[in-house]
């Protein structure tokens, strides 16, 4: 709607007694409540009153909030708030910050249609069993250039979930789907925090996806962005919402001084010190967990929430100097989720490698359940993409495997993510998928297949919650752009690689009840041979047959007919996985990895030892029982 210079005439509105913010549907009408502390007049105009600016004024509640009951308004109606000042013009038309749907243009949409959930008995897997698959709904199945009117990516994804279930995935992490400017985005420019992107299918479609995922035993984790808002096209939504701003900045929802600066995202950092903004963000977290039954959230770049410069000050000694009260807001969010739905996973992308991120708030931490471990990414990826064997650092790999924030599940580990395989903020070389980084221009070569799958083994067997990025299981080597759909012909071309990932995931989840240790807390990296580029570690939960797991990794272009290493127990050790099996790829060497006996005699500071065979750039997973 366009601005007008007409002065709003006087009226005698009455506040609503109905609780809540935004559009609250009741029998016979809708209550509207909005925060606009610097406005002198607030009206609501919509399809229910012919877009008459003057028909439905809101009454001030005396605390910065305005409200009114509007008889005749109903589900499906579009509306806007119209804010003004008796002494100023023009009037300002604004979308509802709490709107769950966006209709034509920037109009808010009343969307209170109940959803008929079909899966009420779903329970999220325990975190020690989670295997996450990160994906971008806008491009996962089809090119973003396709006709959006018929595409409806969320509904397409519903039909595709069974493939991920068969792969062994039990959690999908969806890149941000909050309404953003335009129809093509990674989602990190959210414009309407309570709305689902229309181009993806809208609110009902997302609920159908979650319902279907739960029916298949798959959790849904949503990526959310609170370190900035927008910056695109905010002038009809949150930017200078009620006209007020300092220094020409964002007004009531944003900092209006140096703390507003986000660097890459402009001056759009929310004002975490303002109670109403804190409520806005905290309510948004609970909205996704309750209204959509989301099983977890991953908060984007929390270091820029707790600290305006993103420095590693934990906790801030001077909240004012470091940019506000983001630290206590994050604690509040995690405390509230823990009190309300403690089984739901709240993950930080903090990237500052500090245990305080996942330490409980009672002990001075932020209280996140887990955090992305970018050091695991950097160290493991360096080991598999480095061309020359002599420069691979096994000590660095050992530290990546053993890094711990206090609990094995307090870190998410990966060798690919959307940031690392996409062109982020004009990175000159662009982010490369692992196979392309290993062998540029020949990313389906023996080297690319061998070392990329070696990285997959490290990810699936190390302590932590493992995560794959879309297409990783079928050797996708094209850079992620968010525009191009997946090349699904690779499912057939690299069917053996898909099977390798499936087998790894099943072992990680203790599918056959003989690798329980991969779900355990205990770890001993007992063999680090930096000269020959071989490393081995022991994982266990309680120990014993079916529990103890030994992983042997060969990071060199050299095979061994016999390789002696320590073992934690005597007796028979069975090969459960050999990454060099020719069934995984016709290029693989099929070098045998024999079952072995643990003989008494100390080696690697362990009481027993055994001899194994292992292929070039290969991995073995062994267990007993």
C-alpha cells in the first residue's frame, strides 16, 4: 500500500482484552495487538474493511502497545498497520511483525486455520543416535529458475524424504525458510521472522513436511537467524517501524548506534537490550517449536549476538562495550527451551571454539545443547584435500577427533556445510565440495573418491553429532549456489558411494547391535603414526562385545599387507566396514582387511595387539561379538 498525506481523524477506540500479539482470531472477529511506542495513532486496514484507514483505530494500552477487536475480520483476510503522528505526514503502512503469513505484496495475512496433524506419537531420537542432513529447500530437488507457481519445493521434499530415511538419516536441518525478499535466497536475509517463505509453499506446506518426516522417524531442525534481520526490503516491515529512529537507523527493533553494525549485513543488528525485542526473538524460538513442532533449531552466528564485533569474549565483562545484552538473551532462550521441551536440540553456530557456549547457564555458560565444530572441519578437510601425503598432519587429525566441549554430543561435526561449499560473500575461490577440492577438474577420480570417503569415515566415527550436506552421499562436486537443483543422475552413477554412506550411517547408529561404542562418550586415540600417516582410535560406551569399536585410518597412498597396532581387548575382532571394497566403487582396489585376533602383549600402551591389512587411503571399522 502507498503512503498518503491524509491526517487521521479522531476516534475513540477500545483496547482488546484478549492476550497475545499479532492477529488473534476469536469467534466473530480478530484482535490486533502491536508494539509501536513512538506512534501517536495506529490503525489496521485490510480486506475486512475495504482497506479503509480510518475504520479500525487501535487504542493505546499505555505501555507502547496498541490493540483493538475487529468484528468481521477472519482467517484469510489481508491487512496492514497504518501508523502516523498528528503533526506529521505521510502515514506509514507496515506489515505485522508477528504475522505468520505474508499475502500479496507485503500485506500480512490472517492464517489461523488449524492443521490436522497425523503423527502425534513421534519422539525425537536420542542425540547419541542423530545423523543430520543439511539441505536447502529452494534448490535441493529442482532448479530455482523453474516456475515457482507449480514448484512448491516443500511438497516435493515430502515425496523425497523416504530416500533419506532409507539412507539412514534421522534428522534433516533445513536452511532458513522465513519469508525473505524475492524468491531466490539461501535464507539468511529474513524479512518476516514468523512467516514461512511463500515461494516454498507457505505454512501449511511446512507442517505437511514436518508431519511426513515424523511419520518416517526423521527429526526436523530449522536454521534461524537472529544476529541480523534483512537487510533487504525492511522499509515496509520492521525498519523504522513507528517512524522513530536515531541517526537515521532502524528504529525500535534495532540498535541505533555503533552496535547496529553487522559488517556484511549492514546496520541491522536487533536491539537485544530492549525488553520488547528480547520477547520478540524468544517468542519466535518457541513459535517454531510449538506451532510447527520443529525438533530443534540451529542459531546462525551467535558470536555476533553476544558480541557486536564477534570477538571471543565469553562472557562479556562489559555488556555495553561489547554491544548489548545478547549474552543474557541466549541464556534466556536456552533456559526456556530446557524448561519447556528439553529433548529438543538447540545448536549454536558460534565458531569461537569455547566450551562456555554449551556449558549450562547455571555454571555461567550460554546453555546450548551443541555447537558447530569448525575446527573439526578445518583439520579433517586439510588432511583429505592436501595433495602430498608428506604434508598430512596426523596429530592435527587426532586433535580433531578428540576435541570435546565437555560432552560428545555438544559438537556437530562435518566436512561440508552450506558455508564451506558455497560462494560466501564473494570469496574469490568460492567454496569447493570435497571431491573437487581434492582433485580439481577431475572430482570423480580415484583420489577424489578415496579421500572424500575417508573424510566421511572420520565424521561418522568420531565423537559428536555427524552432519552431511545435500548431495555429499552421491559424490556431488558442484559448488552450492542455492540456484541449481541436485544432479540426481549421480544416485545411479555413484550408487556404490551412496551405499558406503548408508553402511557408515548404520554402523554409527548401531543398526546391527555390534557398534554401540560409536554412540558412546569414551574415546582413546591410541595410535598416531605421522610418518606413515596412519591413525587409530577406540570408541566405547560400557565396553565389551558389541560395544568396543576400533577405527583404523590410512591417510597415505600406500597399502599394507600387515600392520600391527594395539588393541584394548584380546579375542576375535571382526571387520564391520572396509572403505576399499570394490562394491563401493569400481575404481577401488578391494584390498582385504582381515578379521584379526587380539594377542596378549602390550602395544600403543594397550595390553593386546593384532595385525591388520589395509588399502590405500582407506579405513577399517572393527568390533567384537
